[in-house]
């Protein structure tokens, strides 16, 4: 079995984790630090991909990003290619799948930081932004790193969203999970085994790393 789908999945997962990391940590910070109307609704919307079926999320993304939507049309007019059924669509799908894990993990880590430490930095003259990047975020780095590891593992193994939004295009959107699905459907179980074992090992390693980071945070 070709290992090209795995390397493609790895590239997509790295880009998706970067996107989910930036957006997720920003959303987690907003949810922890601000009280505003609709905060609980925003939290529910961000968490929804964890419980809503991938086909439902895929439908929403297809409607929002397809060639009939203003966003899809704008993207295509600027870059000359659509979002859906491309590698861009695969990255977006993986990012959406990883986002809830990043937000939930980062939110818990940021919320666990003693607020008096941040307040002390403010009284010593640090601006809100400086206190955030030099005190609050560094103190939560272990939990944030754990959230990113979970997000990476989730995006690496994404199937349902990617299949709905990006399709199955060899060399472009055929990720490891889709390649496994195709091999099993074709009764080529031996071809799928290597990829299955590799993705399983990465998932277990990510969970082990998260457990170590969380234990270290609690002991600190």
C-alpha cells in the first residue's frame, strides 16, 4: 500500500493544527476572560463538532464554502480554484474537527491559572496584552500543548468531514483514513493494516503525551 496518503495526512494535520491552535486559543481566551451575552451559545457552537455527526457538519461546510456561497465565490475569484474538493477544503475540514479539542483543553488550562498572578503583572505596569503573553499564556503552556497534541491527532485521523468536504482525489485529498476505507472496501485488509497500526500508534502516543503534560501541570 502506498504511504503517500499518510504523508498527505501529516501535511494537512500540521496546517490544520496551526489554524485550530491560533483560533482555538483565541476563542478559549475570550470564553475565559470575558463575560458577554451569548458566551454560553458560542461555547456550545465551538463544542458542537464533538457531538454533531460528521455528515451534518460536512453538509454545513459544503453549503458555507461551496461554489454557490459568497465565501466560495470570493475565494475562487481571488485564487482561481474552489475550496471544496481540494486540499484547502481538507485542511479546513480537519481544522473544524480539531477545534473543539483545542478550545476545551486550552480553556481548562487558562482557567486554571491563578488570576492574582496576572493581576500582579498588571499592577507592575504590564499592559493587558503583555500580561497575557508573558504571564497568563506561559503558565498555561502545558495544558495548551496537550490540547494541541489532541487536536493534531484528531486532524491526522479525520475521515467523515474530510470525505464530505474534500472528497477522495488521489494525491490531493486522499488521506490515510480514506485510503484505509478504500482498502477495506476492496477487501485488501493487509494493505490497510500498516496504516492502521501507524495511526493507532500516533494516537496512543498523543494520549500518553497529554497524560504526562497534565500530570506535570498538576505537580507544578
